């Protein structure tokens, strides 16, 4: 049969609250037109992020009951470590309370003022943690990726020639590490090929620069490789993931994405000296290395999630469902980053709303209107989030794992198409107040 159904059944439900347009207008004004500042109870369909918003399985909830809350040497830690070791092959692993905590520790240990950290595209917290330590985050995506409408199988790849040129110009002493984000979140949720990971590793190894993966969505990336890269069609997602990790010297990982967990992260490394420094900092800010800021029950839930996420039936459904949303709006005239990614659909707001200049945040204007019209919350990935470093003006609609049904997605499609019909009415925004780092989380704005 051609119909792809959800490979699970619903055992517990949570009610959604319907709001009126007038109520949503009031909530927007009270929040300074920042969707992060609107209470979740006033959101109908929440596509702000796929981070920590997954529905856990019966096996994960059972694992929660096995959680060992010992301060040191918890059995939950060793159950997680066994799974991570088999998957990644890294010598060292410590948990952290989420991905950005792992990033903070990594860059605090490895980065100094004047350093440069190249990536295919850094995400917001990654960039902020690099810059907070005085280093510079440099994006080296494929030149072809600048065209949001270009349909490339692996549009998330790093520009290997540009990486070689950077290392030749700056010298390896100024580049403490390189990173590959898989999938490439800020680049439209696009996958990275195994060939590209291997090519980046060769360049890094030749210059003595360690390669780290930002592996938040490693399983989705592995599925794209299985579907699109010649030679891997008969490989299991787990085997492909192991191959991906084999080219890296370490990784950061948010378990709130491809482990179905509501909290948690990992920091892995093959370098004994670096790992000792990371452990020292982890003890200072996160906790003892066998719990790292997490409860034992969280560690057990992550261990189960890391195995469940590699199920081919789940990954097939996940990618098809996201693609369904993307194709149904793109084929009706809404410009998206092509082709549809794994965890989210990215609407090209600059192309959709050319009458709104980038300094008035077209992606944010579209996000506000989608909430006002239908109670749907997305997030801007553009000049509000990245400032001058923004390469695109996008609205990201990130789909939580195992949470929404097909009728929810159909509702989102209908709402987007209705907003698109009157897109000329939309106007931009200006910032009233914002912090110096990660301003999109707490900035307050007003309509222009």
C-alpha cells in the first residue's frame, strides 16, 4: 500500500485549547510580539521546536521506573554508556542537561579569543557559545545552498574546498576544531552525505584539526543517506550512523531531538586530555560525571530512545510526514527550502514577502501572522535570530516527534495557504528591547 501511517498508536492524550483571534491578538501584544513569550496553553499547534517536545514511548516510561538516582556510579549511567559506546564508538562520554550545556563545556575547553570554528552552518546556541569564548564561528555551506529552491540530495554538506582554503590561510593553530551539523538545521534541515563527512575528515586530519559532529538529528541524517546516497540502500540506519560517527573525533548531542527525551544531552570525545578538562568543568557546572545534571530516570529514557529512533518504520514515517507538509504548501505556491528536510519545513519568508525588508524581519512577521490566524507557533530563522550572520530569512515549522497526527498537519497546511492568499497585508517588525546574546529568545518587538 502507498499510504504511510503513524507506526504507533495513542495511549494517552492531552487536550488542546482553542483560542479566538481576539485572544491571540491580546497575547501577542502582551508578549511583545515574541512567540517565545506566549504561554504554551495559548498555543494550538506548537511547531516552535522539535527539541524536548517528543512523546516518549511505553518502553521509555518503563525505563523511567528503572532509574537509579545514585549520585555517583548510577546503573542508569552505565546502561546509557553501553548504548552510546555501541552507537558512536567514542572512547569517552559524559551526560549533560541538554545540548547547549555540552556545547558550552566543549567550547570553553577548546576555544580561545582569536580562534575560528568552521561548520557547514552553526545553529544559534552553537554560534553563541563559540562567540562567548571570544572565538569566531564561520559557516561554510555549499555555494549552491544559497538558492533555497535548488533541489540537491545533500544540500547540508560543507564546502570542502572552502574549508581547505580557510585552514591554509589561517593555519591549524587558529582552528581548534571543525564541526558538522547533521542534519544542517540552520541550512533548512538538509542532510549531509557520508562522502562529505569523510572528505571533511580527510582535510581536518591533514591539518591536525579534530572534527566534531553536532549530532542532534543523526538518525534522520542516516535515513537520508540510506535513501539518497548510492551504496547504502541495504544498510540499516544504525550501521550508517556508526559509519558517520567513525569519521569524527567527538560530538555534542541534544537528546531532546533524536532520542525522544524531554531533557538531556551528551558530550563525547576521543582525546584523553580534552576529556579530562571537560570532565573537570562538567563537575563544576553540571554535576558528577555519571549524572551530568540529569536524573537517573532521564539517562534510562535516553538509552531507550537512542535505540528506538533507529527503527526504519519510524524513520520512514517521520521523513514522509515532514515531506507531506512541505510538498502540500510548496506545490500551492508557498516557497520553502527545497527539498523538504527531516525535522522541519522552512518557509522562505524573503521570497514569500519581498515587500518586507530583512531589517524588518520577514520571517518573524510570517510567524506572528500564522499564530494570529490559526494559533500555530513557529520560529524565525533569520536576521532576528542571527543578526548580520543570517544567510536566509526563514520561518521554521519544527515537527515534534510522535506528537501530532495527520489531521493536525492538514490543519497547518490549510492555515499556511490561507495566510499566503493575503500575504501582501503583512507588515514587518522592529526591536524595542533585546539582550546582547540569543536575542530572539527574549526580545520584545512592535509592528512597523
